C-alpha cells in the first residue's frame, strides 16, 4: 500500500510501504530445508520486496504482527526493524518499522 493517510490529499504522499501479508509454507522455512538447499525463502522474499520498495522511492517498511508470533518478530528484528507494542481491535500487536536505506 502506498499510504493509509486519511483524505484524498494524503493518499500516496507517505514514503512508506506496508506489508499486509507475507508467508512461507512451513516445509520451506524449517531448518532441514535450509540446510539441504541453502535457500532462505523468507529472507529472499523480503529482500525482493525491499528492493522493489526502494526502487519506488519508499523509505520505510511497516507491518503489524501479532505479539504471539515470535518467529516473525525475531525475523523482523534480525533485519533491523524496531517493534512497538500496540493494541489493535483488542489484540496485542507489534508495529514493525524498518528503514529502507539505499544500498
């Protein structure tokens, strides 16, 4: 998404990208698959998305992750993201913010 700013004048003016959904099937993210193939699909997918966002002038990646989803929180932390606690519709969440500095 380009922006969630309210009103038509704000739409698309926020230089942030928001990841709404991201997933890799369990059999392609387990340690055995990674050891056997050397492929880390989660990292490859997010790096592809980051390259795309950068090429379109985005300066930050944002996402909301359930507080109980520890593997995903650790993944974003390893990428250098900051995590902020939030409550969304009564659920404990983490607001993920990852700067997209040029390579």
